C-alpha cells in the first residue's frame, strides 16, 4: 500500500539520522529521503480519503476513517515543505562545524510520531504516541539549550504538555471505566453508563485545549515559539497544535452531545481566544511571538467552527453541522499552510538580519523582492482577505452563522449577528497587524544596517509551495472540499447545494479582479515606457533628507488600538519626554504582558512552590521515613480503589 510504503521510507530516513555522522551530504540524504517518504504518504492518504479502500486489512487499533485521514493529510502536506526548509536551516550550523544530529533525530521522529497520533484508535497507544510526540518536540526545541530564554520557554512547554497529558489520562481512564474498552470505536457503539459524562467533556476539552492553545491555556505558545528553532516553530504552529483540534473533534464523536450549552461554551472560549489573540499580536515587537499569538487567534477561529458544529448536533440540523465542520476543517488546513509559510519567512529574516525585533528592521523589499512577495501572500491569507485561502474558510464559518439564524428561531439570530461582528472585528485587527509588520519590515529605509537578505533554492521551494497552496485553495476550494465532504459523509452531513455553488461564482469574481489589477500594472508599465514620469525624492515634512529615525515605528502605528485594551493587554508605556528648551535625548518604550501568564500561571506557580517548600521537613535521609510514606500512599490508593468499586 502506498501509505505504508511512505511510512517505511520515513522510518528508514529517521534511522539513517541516528546511524550516520551528519555532515552536508548526509544531511541532504536524510532530508531528501524523509521528504520523499512524506510525498509518497500524502499521495496515499489523499487516495484513501477520496473513498478508495486500503489494500490490506488494518488491525482494530489503527484507524482509516476520514477524520483521521484528513488530519494525516494535513500533517504530511505541511511537513513536506518544513523538511525541505530544515535542510536549508541546518546548513549554516554544519558550515560552522556545529552538530545538528540531535536536532535532526528528534525533529524527524517527532514528525513521524505526530502522524501516528491521528491514526491509532486505542486509548493507551494514543497516549503513548502523544507522549512521544511531545517529548521529541521538547528535545528538538532545546537545540540551543545554552541560551536562558530557550531553557525558560522549553521548560514551560514541557510543563504544560504534561498537564495536558494528565487531563487526558483522567479522560481516557474514565471512558474505560464507563465502557470497559480502550478502543475509540467502542465508545461510539456503546452508550456511556457513566452519569457524569458531561464532566468528561470539560476534562477532555481542557486536555486537548491546552495543546491547541485556547485561552486561558495559551501562555506557553508565546514562550515556546520564539525560542524554538524556526523549523520547530513552524512545526509547532502549523501541525502540533492542530492535534488539540483533532482531539476535540474526536471527543465530540466519542461522547454524546451535551446539548446546546457545550456549543455555546466552545463558541465563547473560541471568540475570546480569537479577539484577544490577535490583539496581543498587535502589541508585540518580536516577530515570532507575534506569529505565536496569531496562532491563538486562528485556533479561536477553528474553535468557532467547532462550536457551530456542536450547536448543529444539539439541534439536529445537518446543514448547520456540515457548515461548522467544513469551516473548522478547512481553516485547520489553511492555517497550517499560511502559518508555516510565515514562520519560515521569520526564520529567514532572523538568520540573515540577526534580529526578530520588528522595530530594527526595514527596507527588506529592496534586497529581496521575491521573498517579500511570498511573505506578503502569507500575510494576506492569514488576514482572511480574498482571493486567498484564509478568506474561504472564514467565509464558510460566516455561512454557518447565516444558516443558524435561518433554521433556529428564538434568540439565535441576534447572537449570530454578534458572532458575525466579532469575527469581522478579528479580521480587521489582523489586517492592521500585518499591515504594521509588512510596512515596517519591508518598506522604507533600513533602521540599522542594510539587510543582506536572500534565500537559497530550498527556502524558495518551501515558501513557493506554501504560497501556491494559499492561492490555489483560495481560487479553487472545491479541490479541498472534496476531501472534507468525505469526512462529512460518514455522518450523513452535507453542505446545502446553494452554498456549494457559491465557490464557483466567487472564483470567477476573484480571477476577474486579479486580471484587472494585472492589466492596470501592465498599462502603467507600458505608459511609463512611452513617456517616462518625473522622479523626485519623497517629501520629508520640510526636512532636507529623510533618515530611518523619522519613519513610523510598529509601536506608534498600533498604539491607538493597543491603548483601547491596555488593561487587559497589560500594555504600558515608559516615557522620558523632553522638559527643556534644548532637551537631552528622550525615549519612549511600550511593553505588554500576558494576562494568562501574569495573573494565572505565575501566581499558581508561586502557591505550588510555597506548598512544596513547606513540606521540606519530609526531606529526611532516614530510610524509615521513605518506607512510611510509601506505606501511607499504598493505603490511600487502596481505599480510593475500594470506594471507586462500590
């Protein structure tokens, strides 16, 4: 079978990364083999997702259902350009005789175990694969472990991922206690005898929501993404956090719907994450931290689609359920594509310009126009603007709002209007944010030294493929919708025909606009050839010569919007304003915190630390104390087991 052949090639490549002494040629061999394995695998996954049965019978603990195959398709499709970029990313380290072997081993194995997470259907195996995925990602994250910020960010990632696993252990053990089975398929066939299954939804949502990055469990993302190697940042944001989305969707199918309340709770958390995720991004100076907060925003948008799915299931409205699910799945793929593109671009900027601070960048378009064009495509896509892919998935979610208002009476139309305005507000903030970073980084004059920024053919291959996917899905969404319809068909859901015809009409409108703009550019070029225009320097408000210090900064551009939510964003400005007629140099700095970290995580960490320190008296060297503690714990566990079985 094609899919199994791809997995075998990936395993061989991961084995070579362990066996070989990694230098330039060996790195090319390992990356090339793994990329070939991913290419073979994604073709096999797409073939099966389109309705073709596997060539061999699969064991009970392996799933080939459409939901698993769709997420497997997303993982393999987006991992392919990440692996290609990984070769380019590691070349400077190899040229400086630095070892990249540990990073390569853990990264490639992390990609492999991430794929296994979505295809296993046994709770214990799922948790084992989940742990391997988390640990390999952590070990790849500490590639530059000598840096203090890497130690802090990776430690927070490790702690939060194990808190997530703790909730998942409780979730699956409770399911086993209720059904007597570890198989996901049995949870669907047998009604839960456990009367408190509503609490299981909460426990499962917290466990998977931490991994996905929903607020208020989000604070590990802005800490982990900036310090991780850019290859892993792209992998974390593009793929790993999507496993939290997969877990939530899988949970909704395993546990009976808990009524409309579950949908409204998911909608509330998701809209909150979307709005304040993008607002926090607007206040950032660090490019990778800004992109990390945009991951939270887009996870919120995906969550809105999941919330609409839950509402449709609760009200037995197949059309609403199909639109919500289609919007969530399509935005999962779209976010994986354009966020990976942007993170690869941020890595190129950091490697060439040696800074992630947006305020210190400028004029990059003069040094690398092709690179800037690819980055701008990702920026337009993530802002949800037509004709790129981000607009299509958000448009489907808008359609789910309209469908809800039409088929469910009472107060639903009013609340759907509020949701529509909220999602439009998120899109507006995203446009402001990416207008800020693109104008400050790419236009104007360099704020420090002139950036010598250019990418090699592997960088352009990875970014070009992802940019092409942004354009292709935006102009021809039916290609991906065919895969999504396979997921919907399992539960007899289908998108209303009236909505399905919209995509074809939109494509011709988009193509007409693109052709008109291309014609206008060509006409301008033709007219300037006939009669050259007059060129003069930009007017600098009376100054004879414009210099970089006179340019807008990212902070000044976004200051007014950030000030509106200053309390929640923990936004503050440190000013040293002129006070004399001939003043000394002045300064103005803006900083932002994170309410999740500053008001929830840190106080909780201090309380736990205080409790642990108060138990320091238990730290005795006498073996009798240790034996006594073990006996006490055994007695407590025995009583818990006895009371549980009553």
